[in-house]
C-alpha cells in the first residue's frame, strides 16, 4: 500500500505528477458539473484528532468531487474520550470496509505509526509539529500558478519555524522543486537543526523581504508564544509582522502567502492579507484540486515513496 506521510519521502517527479493531475482536476471543479466518477468504488475515512477548518473541508470536498464515499470522524465526539487507542479506533473503522484514511493528529509521527499497523492507504493531514504534506503541495502549486515555475524562485518562510509542520513540509517541497529557501524569525523560534536543512537563516524581516520573490507568513501560535519564545505579541508584530509600509519600501512587488488561519494584525495586516499581492484564497482554492490529485493517484498507486522507487 502506498501512503502520503510526508514530503521528505516524495520525489520531485511525484510532485510534478501530482501537479499535472491537479491541473486536470482544477478544470473539472471549475465546470458547472464539478464531479467525476474516478473514486466511485472507494470509501475514505477522514479522522481528525485535532481541529481544522481548511484541511478537513478541502479533503471532504475533494473526496466528494471524486465520487468517493466519505465518513468523518472527530476525536472530540468519539469513543477516544472513553480511552480507546488510535489503532483500535482505526481498525474498528477499517472493519467497516474503508479503503483510505486521511488523518490529522497532534502527535508527530502518528501517520507513519498508523501506516505500519493498518492495511489501508494513509494520507497525513498534519501530524503535530512534523509534516503537513498536502499544505506544502498546494503552496508550491500556487507559486507555480502565480509565478510560472517554482524552480529558481526565492521563498522566505516567516515566523514560528520551531513548532511549524507547514514550514518543514514547505522546505522539503520547495527544495525538491529547485527553489531557494530562507527561514526568518526570532532565534528562539528557529529549531537548532535548522542549519542541517540547507536553508538560509535571517532574523531581520526587512532583509528577508528584500531578498525574496515570495513570503509565506506563518500563524503566530498564541498557544505557544509565551515569554520563553518572545517578549510579547506586540513586539513580535513590530519585528515580524508584514504590513504595507514594509512592502512599499521594497524594490519589487513580492507575493504574500499564508496557510491560515490568519491572526489579522499580528503576523499580517488586513490590508496585506486582502491585497492583490496575497495568494491566500487561491491557496485554499488549489487545495481541493491538489487533494483530489493525491487521493486519485494513491487509489491508483501512482505516488510511491522514494524507498519504494529505489527497491
Ligand atoms: N492550513 C491549515 O491546515 O488550516 P486548518 O488548520 O484550518 O486545516
């Protein structure tokens, strides 16, 4: 069985195949009749052990556009609260003849753990601070759509790199596609291993914005942003928030991205978030086509891990 557990294990050829397939599905979902029968015989369970708006709805829409049967599971209203384990929960769901599992979980490595214990294709919809592969795919796809290609582009990821699964998956995806990647944030929010990832590191946002073609602004994770990481939200905004004044000082216009949910007025002002330079809603739109492509290719065994390819 093939899975999509993280971008680290996916080849550049696989990513290009996902993009070409997404191009076709993007045409489909812009037609008056938005559905195709591609996954008519497939049943997919969406297991969300952590909150989500975009990813959960986007997967569900992608599955329905492909004519799959869909069941949704949310941990907060399930028997997990009675102490049922992850493997028992998933095996019970699979015994109802489910073919694929899309899972978001707060623990890093949860999707990989599950893939070793159950007999179904797994798509990681975000596992703790580890990876969020479909977010990285839709981000890179949106850059390709706006700027023509990802290869050779300079992309800075700004903010809480330490806790961000979006940052890690984006770094892997952008590098595989030939982009130059920089991370920018306070040193307390940069992981110690950052220098092993082949990225540039910058702590001055204005220098980072002057360097890049694209700035991907991460959400300030209020739940983690205590004094240990930064003195205050206000100071964070002053040093690492993007606003029009900062963008107007640049020699060339840059593209602004954000995975959502946005803290308006913290890491990004409303004026920037709602401007022509922002790609934020196009990212969300592209998420459906990307997830259709991933599900379709996995159901047809079209995405293989690099390990499988070399064997
Ligand atoms: N970008 C993202 O993963 O958003 P959700 O947490 O709402 O799914």
